[in-house]
C-alpha cells in the first residue's frame, strides 16, 4: 500500500521564491493495484514517484509504504524505480552482473542471488542474454535489464517513470505487455507515469494530477462513466477516444471497454444497430 498524508513539497529556487509542487497532498493506493499516472508538465508526477521511493522527502507531511513511514532521506527498499533512460541505471558490463548489483550490495548469499537473478531475467524474457554486454542491447532490451534488477530485489512496489519514452513502437508494446504480466503474476503494486493515454489504458486504474492535486483517481469504468463529464478535468483524449465519446453522445450504446480503433470496429461489426 502507498499512502501520502498531508504532504507539502517545494523545489528551492536560487533567485525566486521556492516552487510549490504539493501542499496538503493526500493519496492512498491499495496494495496490488496497477495505476497509470498522468498529468500536464509540472503537475508533480515524477515528484510524487520520487517521494514514494524516498529520493525526495516532503517538507511536511508523511509518506507511508506498506504502513511504515519513510523517514526524511530514507530510500525505501520496498520500492523499485525505473527511469526513462535505461543507460543511466545500468552499472555493469555484463547483464547478469548488472541484475545482481543491488543484491551484492545487500550482502545476499550467492545461491539466493543466483536464483533471484535467473528468475527475474526469465520473467522479463532476457535469460538468453545473461552474459551479453548491456551496451550492445537495444533500448527495449536495456530497459528489461533494468526492470530485472528491480525485480531481483523483490520490490513490492514498482514506480515506472516514463519507462517507454525512449523506445520504439514495438519495444513499447513489449514493455506494456511485460508490465501487465508482472502485475498479474507477482501481485505487485505498479505506478506507471506516462504522457500517453494509450499506454495508460493498459493499467487497472487511472490517476490524474493537475496543479499538485488529484483531479481523478479510480477505475477506467469510473472515468468513462463520470470523469469525462467533469469539466474541471483538463484531459486531452486521443482522437479515437474523442470519436467514441462523440458516438456515445449521439446515442450509440458503446460499452466502456471499447477503447481502441480495433475494438470499435469489432463492436460495430457485431452490433450494427448500436
């Protein structure tokens, strides 16, 4: 479980007054949820992710991970963090050694470490690359190596901070499928920070930040039932969702789980009178 309670956070500025990001911010994400986090630039998405990990500490208020408060400056061992650029997180010259890096720092015994490295590489479909140099891998493969390292330390919570922003379309799709697989198999909590609405639809729930506050948090059914009717939400929908919403407004009975062009085609072909 992730809980942020009455948190206030400022970024210091040299010349101007400190930049306020959160003031009295509250959030509760139950254990085992897969949440997509969106919002405009400057809304506080990455700041929130870093506070959950402990990379940043609120000036007041408290962050709780699995019911335990994070002390100022404490890096949570329960939270794994994946950034957008995998090269910034790869530290070893061999895949297997990179995945084992954090385990070695924790003093994990060799037999347990070997098992955890093998299991995590298998989970991300990179077991065949265990002896490869990471710098010779594709961007998508490098991101999988980073993810394997996070999984190897048995993180209960994964913060994925725009993890696909530097990947091509095929690698992006593979990563999204992998996140879904990890969520279903491990019961972990995933917080996926993204600017892509199409990516966000892969998640179980949707969290939207705007001006340092939660504008919406709930399931996708809740969003398409109620969220779209809230004029205060400054959310730009993808063209296909705009089209689907306009068809609904004209009386077409399109279910909420129709969210892509292929799904719309399939529904209309199967329900010509809708």
